C-alpha cells in the first residue's frame, strides 16, 4: 500500500512540475499567438472594407463597438459578417487630428477576466487617405501570466 501511494505521489508531483514549467511556453506560443492572429485578421477584414468604402465614397467609416453601430458599420463596408459577433476582440475605428484612420482591435473584457490571455491591442494607423498604413501590437501590460 505504501509503495502504491509513493508511486502515485511521484506521478502527481512530476505532472505538476511539467505543468508549472510548460504552462508559460504553452500560453505564449499557442494561446497568445492564436489570439494575435485572430485580432490581426479581424483588423485586415475591416481595413479591406474601409478601403472599398474610401475608393467608392472617398471617406472612411468611423464607429465604436456598441451594438447599434456594429450592424450599420458592417453593412456600409460590405462585410459578410458582423466583426464583433465572431471574435474575442472589440473593434474601434476613429480618427485623430494628425491621423486620418485608426482601426483598433482590443481583446474584450470577458477574455481578459478569464485569465488565460493578457490585455492585447492591435492598432493599424493610416496617416494619409488612400494609403495602406501600418499596424502593430501595443503592449498594455508588463505582467507575464503564470500558472499560480
């Protein structure tokens, strides 16, 4: 009986050690990379619609992720689906004084509060009308996720 308990203790301890050591790698490689890919593709889809809107009407569509403007935004840009409905990201499209269009994908509060992903923000900036602009991930937290 003592041998069985000792063996089970070793197995459980070894698995706990593997989990503690492997979790940060798993989180950064699998979960964060997948979320980054999803957010970036969502912004690309929105930008494709924004470019079409600019080519036909010579203006961009600005909006926030509240439910009343999402459907109108999607229909104006000719998107096949509503961006927020299938994503873990909230999309914002706005302008500032020096930039003509900024499209942001922000990881929604529900996903951040689950604790599996850190706060994430992808921002694509177009400074001059009709240009492609550039996108980048902005770091919102220096905290690294840990198992405990």
